[in-house]
C-alpha cells in the first residue's frame, strides 16, 4: 500500500509540475519550458474563453503549432499566471486536471504604471494528461473564462500592432 501512495504522491506532484512548467513558459517566453509540458499531439482549445472575451483564437493541435501561436502573442506582454484549486484524477498512464489559472497581462513595461492597459483573467482549465516515463504532459488543454477585469482586447491589439509594424513596406 505504501508504494501505491508514494506513486500517487509522485504522480500528483509531476502533474502539478506540468502546469507550473506551462505557466513558466508562458510568463518567460520560454519555449523549452512550455514544450516540456505539452505532448507532441497536444490540443490547445481557448475557444470557450475566447467566445466570452470576444477574442478570436483558433483551436490548435500539435506542440509546435501551440508554441508558434501562443508565445508570439503573449511574449511581448508583461504576463504572469498563477494556478490554484488543482483537482487531479489519475488512471494508469492518463490523468485529468481541473484548475483555476489567473493570468495578468499588461502592455510591455507598463505593469507598474497607474492606469496602464491590462487584462486580468480568471480561467478554468480542463485538461487531460499522459505519462511519459516519470513526467506528465498535457494531451488536451481546454480553457474557459470564469471572469475578467480590464480589457482582454490588449491581446488582440498588440498582435494587430505587431502585424502592421512588421508588414513589408510597399515599393516606392
């Protein structure tokens, strides 16, 4: 019995660690940390939250597609994610995780300025994970929004600004 409890404790720790690697990767623009939390064929679905927040963000399939879409979107922003209320269910080499993840997004270098543009989001995460050796990886991440404060449009506004400023200039 003690071996089962030790394995359960280790699994729960590793599943929480997957969420922490994911959050660290987003907050620091660290592709390696984010990638280490995702299965190769992970499905990332922000559409439930996107509908509520009026943000158009596609459902993504595959680790590389997620890295390519999410990191450039959040990278320029000052962002922090905090996870709480983790509920973990384990069955052999698969698991489910439900958690609240609060994310704060500020325009670059404006987080400490009074009145700076920002979005504070409280999101519900509904996830499936798979075991790979001792580590656990997200197989599916579905994000729904519980509530929001501020202006989530800064996520779209910054992306739009980047597209406009990096578009090649027409020849003269």
